[in-house]
C-alpha cells in the first residue's frame, strides 16, 4: 500500500517491491545534474576519488546557469573550469550559455525528467521534476560526485504527506499561490524529511507549468521531493521530447499510507505574497501596502512561457511599468525566450518599459543582473525571500505569482491584479 | 571551545552568501561564513567550536559550500532542534558531525559542553546538566566515522 516515493525508491533499489519509510536504501539514479556553482566542486571530489573511466557519463548533465554570462573574473574561472571538466569527461549533456537556460527548465524541456525516474541534482530545486511524476531531489556536490562514479546513491525513504486541493481557482490565482498558501499553512519546516504528493481537482486542472512551480517550492517547506501523479498533460508534453522509456508510478491511495493529509479549498486561495524573510510569511496581496523598487519575473519557479504570457497580458499598452520601478524579465530557457519573441511578448515588455535579458539565474540568488541595494524592495516570482537573497542584507524580497509581479510593476506597490 | 548560538531557520544564504560561491575550498569559504548576519563569527571562531541552533538549520540551497564553510571554520559539531535535509546529508557526507537535539534553550554561549556521540549524551559542564539525544542511524554513523561518503565508498571497494 505504498506511496509514490516508496514505490520509486523500492524499484530503483532493485527490491522488486516498494521500500518502506525509514528504510535506508541504495538506489540507481537515472540522472545527476550539476551547475556552474556545484559542478566544479563535484568534479573535484570525483577526481580525488574515482578512476577517470568510471564516470557514468550518460547519466551526467552539466548546465551553466547561475553566474553566466560571467559576472566577474572569479565566476568566469569557475565556468571555465566546469567547461574543462565537461570536455575532459566527454559529457554529451553539456549546456553552454545560449543553448540551454536555467538547469531545471533544461532538465524538463530536454526530456531528462519523466514519470517514475529517480533524478538527483546538485541544486535544491531539483525537486521540480516531481511535477512530471519523478522522484527528484537536491543533493550536495560530494553526493553528485559519488553518483557520477557509481551511478548510485543512498536514500532514507521519506514518509509522505498528502495535499489535496479541490475546487476552482479564483482569477489570477496560479500554482504559485497554491504552494505559497500551503507553505504559509504548514511552515518552512512543515515537510522536513518528508515527501509531498499533490492531488485534487484544482491540481488536475493546472497547466504543467503551474505544477512545476508547486513541485519547485516543495523544498521551501523542507520536503525532500514534491510529486504530482502524472496525467495526459504530462504524457503529451513528453511526446517527441523524452529520452528513452519511462513508466508512470502511482500511489495506491490508502489514507494510512500518509503521515498526514492536508485539504484545501481552491476557491479560498487569493493571490498570495510571501513577505521577508521566510516563504511561510504569507499574506493576501490585496492586504499589503508595500511600495517596490524592482519587479522580477523569471527563475525556475516562474520563468516559463505561460508565466510570461500572464504578465504580458497585463502589461499591454497603454499600461506601463511605473516610473519608480525597474522591471526585469528573464525567461527560464533559450527555448522560452525564442517562443516569447515569436509570440510578441518580448515586444510588449520592451514597449512597457521593462528590461529583458536572456536566461540566467542571475538576480534570483543575488548573483548579478538585478542585485538589490540597501533598503530596496523587490516583488519577485522566484522562490526564496531570505535575508540578502537578492542583494544587500537590508533589502527585501516579496514572493508572488507573475500576475501579481506584473500588476505591482504597473502600480509601483504590491497589487492584487484583480484591482487593476 | 565556545558555543555559537543561532535561532530557527538559519538558511544557507546566511551560512555562506551566494556571492562567495566562486570557490569550493573550505578554508576560503570559512572567511565569509555568516558574513551578512554575524560578521564577528568568521573573525572569532576557533577550531573545536560548536554551533547550537533551533529548528530547520541549513534550510535553502543545496550548496555544500555551507557545511564546508563550517568545517573550514573549525566547527566540530552542529547541534540543532532539526536540520534541513539537504544540509543534513551534505554535512554527513563530508564528515561534519550533526546532533539533532532540542537544547538551544538550555545551553548558553559561555557554557562548556562535552559530547558523547556513541552514548547520545551532551554534558553541560558549566550548568552540571546532561541532555540525551537519539544517535544517528548506524549507516550514517559509519559514514561519519569513515570521514564522509567518498572515504566510505572507497573503503567498501577495497
Ligand atoms: S533560478 Fe534561482 S532558484 Fe532556480 S536554480 Fe537558479 S538560482 Fe536556483
């Protein structure tokens, strides 16, 4: 009577049956992803350890995304070191700037993420692929190195919490609001050491993009992974894109399999904002009276074409970005960027007075391309509002969905789009 | 030995801000540990010091730079009410001992403490108190004793 996490981990441990929560298992991983921050330490550990020929190169995915285009000499050296490792080990799944994008978007768009797979990535938001029914989780560089060398990794099988969201969503309420609402309810350690599964009519009706936003933020509640049972939307998305075969895994659905079950009424979830400095610090956007200096639309959380469309619809002329606000728009991948150009969205943004640049993590982690000064406030579609996350320790980040960010960019203060 | 106390939800951006992630070297990272929220830490921390914190220590990113920075700073153990799971794994996999115990309200920064990891006991010499904790699962203890995941795997292979 197992959960999805127990089934996938049992299968990948070669048990021929589900693993049980609490068990420690050694599993075959399907893919190991590293980026320019975590990749170099991972390869360094690997070199100190594995014989060169042992690398499981077909499982390794390397993406340059956090500090590219390089912001300074140190990050350029780092990117160069990663590129050198990728060449030395003949990593075919190597994504250079201009030919990829933010690592998680690449993993999804390029067919690595698929139902039933076990994927690890040296980046905490690797949990995003749960939106496609994978067990995916963030690991450190040492673990990534071990998996590169052995193709396996140890896991403690997590207990699973079930989240059921039923009903119809209100206008301008997106996947982001659902997950912020849940984190606001259970807290940033509410799912510590747990897996999450998401069910309900509201989840079923969401686009895959919105589901990715939800799975992406599972880690913000401390979860190991956040899984949504895959359906036709996922299978359709994967057609012509997925690498190799995959087989969907579903839970048996017995109440007693879950450590806890949470139920929500979708109609009661408003456009929601997480105030500094933890994602659980949520409030309805309409209740806030906060002026902003910057509005950021991008990241692996909300930088997909669906997100850009929502924002562009609100930013149509004669609406413009407020005089006192800088709006920065960063598509999550080169594919998204091209699609946005083809659909005329980029033109809309530029005409509205926003700044647009190619995909990078950039400002999301306070790296570059939009770092905040002391005392500045940013409303952002990203996933973390920690102290100093996007710049100075006395700057503030308010997390919101793309519609709230666009509406706020227009008015200069945090705004529920329904008020426009 | 001194204790460094922290509250709840100490995130990896606080432990090591993203702007310093251009190296993976533990000693180089240690110089910037807690630089945004507690600049005196990197200056005064000494080999053998211990961190005592509240819940969800190490939440946020998967950057192994965070436990590496603490290891580089000479921290020999982090005791917290609970840990964020990626930080927890990272620490054990690189050989930084962790203890899950709810003692942040009992231990003061000036207290002297002694750890008995095998018996699951924290002794507060200053206050003459002892607190027990659940030792890690055997497998994780083995990882720590081997000096981390890589050394563990090597030992298994030979
Ligand atoms: S966009 Fe932000 S959250 Fe996503 S991988 Fe990059 S830095 Fe991390």
